[in-house]
């Protein structure tokens, strides 16, 4: 693009529809679970069952058994990656992403535990902890106990976080397997996958993949999604091969050359998302799907029990599945909805109950 070429300005609704199409939320598509996880560059997965709802909302005919099989076969894993939070990724992406994201985990460790680790021999702690986690899984609390026994003068919890933050770990199954339960037990990436992380992976490739499913996006957006810093210089290096737009506030947005930009008036169906979904968390400026700026609920739990609802493409309601003697799926809207929207919410809620409960469970919208 030459300097005299006018830059196209994209409205909030343009960005909304682009994001929904790239996230496969305008229409469920066919494909495999592994392909979708790879396409989305991972799914937020602190709540271990949340990715099941995320995939159900995007894939035609999604079967939870397919994701469970990928986890037990170690073709996908849950590990500390983007933003130093737990993500579900393919094994190949885990091996590629960890070396790039390690500085984010290291920065987070310094911020949270730097003072408590003062005076500790981190090299010795990490080497000892790595050896433990290469042999068998440990919960972080059990890891802290063992480290504390070896170095009683140092903070046991801080040492456990140092090990889990700096060596690259995954949470092993059965945690995250549909219909099963298990502790958040950690093992090294190498021992769980039988392979070492990729040396010197390409940050350029990771950013291009982000733009393909989250773009058009600013440098601040990419940094928020990944947790990495100084990415503007990477985008400037990639600029000759990218499309460049602006948003309504004049911010520069980057995109891959073939990134789809559907018509802003494209209909957007009601979609239920899980407790944690990168659609709502993958940008610094989240107004494209959350124009009110409402805080996204990030409750504790195993997942597949509550989440958010998109109405006409925007975060406009929350849902919660109440189990027990009097089960209900309750949808709480943030404002008035039309009769047509309410009917669509109820119909999609019934389909969700086919995944997480029973289609006979009452749906309440208020």
C-alpha cells in the first residue's frame, strides 16, 4: 500500500462480523476437533470442561468423546501458555508455543513471587523440580511440600510456582476428560509428549495465525492475546505482506491478505459460549463483541456450567446451568430482548442442554 492510498476504516460492526466468521460463530461448520483447536490457536481452558462448550458452539455435530480421546491419546494438551493462563492446544502447538511464551510466564513469576524467592537458588530448585515432574505428575501443592522439605528456609509455594512457570508443564489426564475427574497434576511437556519443544520457533507465524482468526487487530490486541510485548516491531516487519486498516478511533489494524470481511449486516445467530472464551478475551479493545465494556465473568469451577451469550453478535447475556433436584438453565439478559431473540435463545439453550444436561430441563430467560 502506498502512502497516498486511503486506508479503509472499519466500523465496530465490521470488526464484529469479521471476528464471528473467523471464529466459526456465524455458522457451525464441519471438521475435526483437532483442526478447530489448531485453527483457533488454542482455547482458554482454566475451567477444564469449558472447551467442550466452545467447540460445541462452533462445530457441527460435536461429540465430547472426540475431544476426550484427543486428550487421553496426548494429541491435545492443557498447559500454561498464552497470557500465562491454561490453554487447550494441539501437541504440536504446545511444542512450538512454549518457547515463545516462556518469557510471559517468567515475567508473571517475578511479579507474583519475586520477593518471596529472594535468596533462593532458582537454578537448583528448577533443576530438582524438573527432574521430579519428568518422572511422574505432581499437584502444585505436593510439589511445594517436596521442595519445602529439601529447602526448608525458602518459600515452598513460591518454589513450586517457579518450577511450574519456568520448565514448561501440562496438566495431565484424567483432568479435562468429559465425564471424569482428576487433580490439576503437572508433568513436563517433554515427558508427557515424548518430545522436546521446538528450538527457535517463529513468532511471525504465531502472529499471522492470530490475525487469521482474530483480525483485523492492533499491535495492542496481539499483545493482550499472547501476553508478549514489543510486537509492534514484529508487525512493522510483516507490514509489506499484510493488509492495513483503521478503526473508527484511528487505530491501525493489521490483517492477513485473505482475511474475510463479511458485510456488517450479515445475520449473527445466538451463540452460547463457555466461562472462558478467547472471543471475549483476545483483544485489548474488546468493544467489537462487548460494546458496553461489561466485565466478563471468570468464575472458578470445572466448566460447562455457566458462561456468556452472544445476541446479534454481542455479549448480551449470561447463562448458568443449575443442577440438582430442580434443574434449570437460566439465561440472564443485560437488557431487553425481542420476542424473536428470546425464541432463538430458548432454542439454542435446549441444544446446549443436549450437551451438558437434559433437553427436558426447563429454560428460563429473564
